[in-house]
C-alpha cells in the first residue's frame, strides 16, 4: 500500500508537472499568437505604407515628366527668341554701321559745302571789286 501511495503521489506529481508544462506551453502559444498577430499587423501597415509610397513615387514621376516637358518647351521658346534677338541685333548693327557711314558722308559734304561757299564768297568779293 505504501508503494501504491508512492506511485499515486508520483503520478500526481507527474500530472502536476504535465499540467504546468501544458499551461506553460499554452501561455507560450498565446504569446506566439499575439506576436504573430502583431507581426501581421505590422506587415499590413508596412504594405500599406509601401503602396502609399509607390503611389507617391508614381505621382512624383508624373510631375517630373510634366516639368521636364515644360522645361523642354521653354528651352525651345528661349532658343527661338534668342535666334530672333540675334537677327535683330545683326540688323541693328548693320543700321548703325550705315548711320555711321551716312554721318561721315554728311560731315564730308558739309566740309565740301563750306569750301564751295568760301570759294563762292571769294569769287563774289572779287567780282564786286572788279
């Protein structure tokens, strides 16, 4: 009977150990489930953030392409305006050159006129004296 009590006690001890281990395993399982759930939530948030970043990236790329297109148009317009400006500058330079030439010719003609007027005055003075 002592031996039976000893085995019963041992069986109870083993049962207690078994229950404690089962409880500990259940507790670990609950913790692991909570961790898995938390990881799933974090993964979902990360995927949502990734999707949002992807959408923002697509939007930014579209904006960059639009700005690049506008920049190309502005550069083209600027090139055309620069070309027109160069053409006008060339015409202006030519007109200034012609004006300068005309000015020199005017000075020469004025000198010649003064000389002829002096000659005429001299001739008229001589004629009057004669």
